[in-house]
């Protein structure tokens, strides 16, 4: 085998490995997060990327979270700042 052909074969193998080990898992993770963001509704408890826990009262591209029920403290965040939805 010529060195140029061998180099090309290694390059193809590296690109295929990157596709299998990086792109596919990242795509699955992105799809799972998108499904979670689409399923958020008023009344759900969520955790933001920054670690803030709150209950959703208004939904859309921006969510309004109630942080403290007693003092009626609310926070408005971007939908994509939600990292986790807490199941009841």
C-alpha cells in the first residue's frame, strides 16, 4: 500500500470515529433536552443552569418562575436556561 493511500485510510477512520463517538451522542442529548423543553408547562418544578429551583407560572420562550411562595418572589428566565425538570 502506498503511504498516501494509507494516510487517506487513517483519515477516513478518524472521521468515522469522531462521528460515532462525538456527533451521534451529542445529537441524542440535544434531542432529549429539546423534548424536555417542549414538555414544560405551568405548575412544573424546574432547575435552571445556574441552580435556581422554581415553579413555572407562565410559559413560552420566557418562563416566569416562582422562587419563594411566601414572599412571592418571581424570576423571568429564557426557556433554554432550564437544565432539569423535577418530577413530582
